[in-house]
C-alpha cells in the first residue's frame, strides 16, 4: 500500500529519472533515448500528466524536422529531506529535480520520543507550506541517528533514541502526509547526498565518514548504499582503538568515539581548560562557562598547542581506523563530513598521513581523502534524493 | 576475442546454469521455467548441441501428457580449478556440473616466475588428460596469492610473486588451452567455493577469512565477490594490531600477519622450543630439526600451555580485527578457512569470544562464526565455479 502518485511501469520511471537528472527534454529526444515508439511514449506521458508527475512544457528548439514539444517534471512537485540529529532537525524542501527551494531548522530533543518529534517535523513542513514553498509533497526522506531496518522503515535498537526502537516511522509519516517515505540511518543519507551533488559524484565504491558528536560511516558499493544484514553497517565509532582508553557509552573501553568525536573532544577540552594547560581554552571557559569541540578548532587556528595536539591525536586515531578500512575495502574515495569536518585541514592532514603510511601502496596510490563539499546539507540533500528514487520508481517494485 | 565454446545469448546461458545447478531437466520443464516457446527452446538447444555444451539425455519421466526429453550438459565438458600458493599448486578437474572428477597437487616455487609456473600447471593438466579425466576443457579458473586486476586478468604488485606483476596470466593460459579463463586472488576463489558448495550456501553478505602463512579476507556483497577498486580489497593481514609489535614483511610494525598466521606462529614456536618454555615444542625441534604452526596445534591438543597460549593470543588478535570488521560491514556470516583453520575450536572459541564481546549486539545476535566446510578444497572448487559462470555466460557480455 504505497501512497500515490507513483509511476505505473519502468518506462514511466525512466522518463521521470531522465527529467530529474537532465531537466526538460523534447518528446523526440525522449523517444529516441528510451527507445519508445511515438504512440507508446504519448501514452506514458499522458499517464504521467494524469498522475501529476510530468507535463508538456512548450515547444522545443528545432532539430530540423517537425518541431517537438518539451517535457518537464510538474513544477509543483516537492520532496522533503529531513535530517534528524540528537538535538536538532533540519528540513530541506526541493523541487522535482532536487533543487532546494526552502530550508528550516529547529532544536529538538530526540529523547522526547517519536510522536513528539514527528509532530515537530509536521510543524516545520506546515511552516514551509504556509510560506508557499510546499505546493505538492511527492515524498519524504528521513535520516535518523541510529541503526535502521531500511526494508521495514523502523529504527532498530538505536542507542541514543529511547522510545524509537521498532517504532513504525515510515508508516506513520506516510499516513500523516499521504506520500512515499524512506527512513535510513543519518550517515547513509549523507553518503547519498555527497554522491549525488557533492564531491563524490559518480564514485562507485566510497566511504563517507561522519565525524560529529559520534562517528559513523556511510558505505557505497557499486553505486548502492550498503547497509549490512541488520542495517548497522558503518558503525565504526565503536571500533576499539585503545584497550586502555576511556570507557565508551556502549560499555566497552577505548572505542574510537570514546577517544575522538565531538563529545570526546569537548571532554578533553574541558579538562585542558580546567587544569590550565591551554590558555586559549581556559579563557573560553571563563568567558562562556563551557568549552566545545568548536572551541578546540578555534584554538588551533590561533595556534594553541594543546588544541592542535588534541586534533592531531584524534586525527591519528581516526586515521588508524580508516587505514584498516582501506586495507579491507579498497575504496575509490574517502569523504570526511559531519560537524568536526570543520576542524578542516589540520584534521585532514593527520588522517591522510596515517592512511598513506599504513595502508598497502596499491590501495592508496589513487585514493583521494577529501572533505565533504555539501557540509551540513549532505544529509537533507541525500534524504530527498533517496526518496525521489522511490517516488519515481514503478509502484510494482 | 574470448575463446569458444560459449553460449550466444542469455536464454542459452540460463539453460546451462539451470542444468549446472539442478542436473538434467526435461525440455517441457525447461520451457516452462525459462518461459521459452517450444520452437525457440528447440532452436537454442540445437545451438547448444552444436557448440558441444548441452545435449539430449534420453526420455524424461512422464508428467501425464506427451513424454518429454531430458536435457543434460555435455558429459565430456570439464572445468579446471587451480589454486596457486607460494609453494604448491593444486588442480581439481570437475565435470560440467562442477562435480570433481580428478585432483592433483605438486610443490612449486612461485618465485620461479609465471612461465615456469604456468608450464607446471600445463604438466598437471596433461597428467589428468593422460589419465582420461580431462576430456574437453571448457574453462580454467586460477587463484593466485596476491592482488589481481580481475578485469584485466593480471596480478598487480603482488608482494610474494616476483616477476608476475602485470604478467598477462589470463591471456597466456587462454592462448595455451583455447578456453575461457578467469584469474582472481586466492581468497576470492575460496569465498566463491564456500558459498557454492560449503557452509555459506546462499549467504548474501559474507566474510571468508583465510588464515594460512598469511591472512586475507574474501568479501561477498549481495551474492557477488567484492574486489575493491584496485582488486586488493580484503587485505586484512596488514591491518595494524599492535604499534609496538614485530616488524612485518611489508615494512610496517605490528601488522596482523606479523603477530599471527602460519609464519608468525612458526617463529614464536621456534623461540619457545629454543628457550625451552614448551617441552612439547622443544621435543619436536629435537626430533624434526624444526617446528611449524602445525606443531603448535598438535602441542595444544596434548595440553601444552605454551602452545595453547600462542593460539589463544593469536585468536584474540584475529578476533579484534574481525570485531572491527563486523562493526563496519555487519555481515550475515564469517567463515574461517586456510591452513590454520586446522587449529580448530580453540582458535574459533577465542575469535568468537572477542567478536561477541566487542561488536554491537545488533550485529552479532544472529552472526555465525564458523569453520570452512570445504577446507583445502575451497580454492579449487571456487575457481572452477567462477570460470563456469564465464563459460556459461553469453559471449556478448
């Protein structure tokens, strides 16, 4: 029972995906490209117009013979990409070709549970609608900060999302909005976004490493997101990097997340501010009453040796894990994103240096390790792209 | 210019793969299953008979109507699976359905270079032919102990194979034998073998860990071998497990292979024999003049604490790496194979204990960690299976 509108068949789906990725195309060219006879094409386009998905868009430039008509996606169609974090939610609304038309963000507390949080998402969509930007919703893509069964559209044992385990998020949202919905892990939507509109365009085998409060990894194999058998592939934040390291929220000692990432960096920064080893951090603690991972980045820019040291140490730990993954996975590219990607080239230099030193030369000679191009937009852009695949895919699949 | 015989089209290919996997099938059932009209089926079967790939095999059991004829693969067709190690080569010849009909093994030195080694493989095939078991060769699958560009059929910078870098192994073998050839990394052929005829039947997302002289990993994603962008995915032997560990042959310190695996275990066993901490190993050194990884296994069975300790320590190191890979890859199954899988349940218990303790519960609750069922046959069985996919695939692909 997937909500309409969605195309009936593969030919209609191919037409929509062509228009999404290339903009308006003439009937003549569409027929040639998709090898559809004129009558068949006319019938499929008629059906797409009925469904409110595509329409005629005026005369096309002449190709010499009879003038053809342009076909375009319905200009009123909208997708919503939603990136749900532990403490905030971002919604981006795009047109039918995934160009952004509006964006809103709000603080939330994911621990308030699925109903309260989904209500807040409704409010944000209502706000965009009131502003005239949400004409006709064709799909919602949602990323959540925890493991997801993509097939079932439910979070599965998400550690930082009490009350969400197996909650039917996809069904609930689809019921509320009457449109196709996909739900995925936040890192998976980011890797989709970066691959569609960022630095990883057309890369087939790819790792996207999100370094935020926690650390996770989106995996693309052969152009498709790889989610693992339980939907928790890419959970690299709990790889052990130091058996004698600090205890992690998961209960094990020395997880990557326990030694690096936003939470660990804030903890180490606070310690450095309190014991006065870092004048820069001590000053920030006096002024603001607290210090954050961003303060470490700012301190490093000012040349504070403790801040630089913290980023270097963290980069070395992250680099060690990524070097192992390069040996295992032999990717075409590694993209670093998430909030701490703002630590920038100091972090990147350290990560690169470890990867290039530790991994097999064959696996690194052509391996770019780069920062995300989309930054904080990666998640919402990917969520909208992911649901467009569903909304433009034939109902039968 | 792929050598014949191979089918012309997808329908012929589907017929051959059906017969390979299910044995003789009646014409009537083939037509129903593949949705081929009677005349089309007859034409395709005629062509397969011309190519010497399939033939009529007598009357089928009646289904009530007109009696149908059985179709079978040509009983003279043979595939050769070749597993090339550093110091030995094993050849298994199978019939058209991948049932083994003959097996031969010989010591070689891979450092003698590709021409000398390929000559030895020719000799072995000639021997099987002289014994009457190699009637008509339809394909050769070859696994080599190093990275391979699967697309090009050449080894790429293989560390222990001097003289083989970019040597056109596939072309050379295809030229010598006039049949389709595939060349792949040894661990990749083992995972194919285990998935086709071993413990991992029908598993879609799978890791096969070979613990031999070195350590490597075969990766299956969605039922297909994942090789990485340079063909060196699964090179887990060079993941660092101890920054203060022994220097590895690759030049880095503390690689998994430098602390565990056949070579490392033999080194540690020799030390224990010499400094007399292990009576069992000291005795073997006196009797045989040397000690091997197998002696450690034998000592452990006899209850020698040093031998048990060496296996436990190694299992813990291997388990730590696999725990990281479970967090990253969230597989459906992990299979342990290769020579040191003979260390058996002591090794397996240690590996399992680390994986189950260190990885996310969601990723391990249904995760079997098991020993290879095919043992030393995994490689040759997989190599034959891999080339059968090519030989039964349409020429056009």
